[in-house]
């Protein structure tokens, strides 16, 4: 626990096999954070993974639109390629922080 880094901007530099993001908070300060402890900004490119009820979306690349504090989920814009809409349309999905890689 490092309360001194709460609310600070950081750069994601890696994603570990244990599911944690490695972030650089300062020149020589690195931390490994669980996805739910990191708030990614809108516009971040992500890949959906480990989805169970919508497993067909695993591996799909998207763009973060927002974070819904009430539900604790990211809203992600994805191409509609695997969904029942025209291929050139975009769709948004709500996913848990643990289900995105960046």
C-alpha cells in the first residue's frame, strides 16, 4: 500500500502475468497495481479479455470512453464486427477493470 501515490498520474509500462499493471509514477518510482486500483483515462486503447458471458468479445480491441463510478465498469467503444449490427458501426460495452489490457 502506497497512499502517497493515490490520485497521481502514472504511465503504464507493462502488464504482468499475475494480472497487475506495472506503472511508473515518477522517474524512479514503479508500482504493480491491480486493475481495479488504476483508473485509465478516456481514449486509452485496450484489448478485452477473460469475459465469460460475452466470450466472443475476448481479444477485441477498443477505446475507453469513460469509467462509471456507480457500477465500477469501463465503457469501451468496440467495432461491431462480431455483433449483430452493420460492420462499419461501433458499439459500446461495459466491462470490469480486470477485463481490459492496455
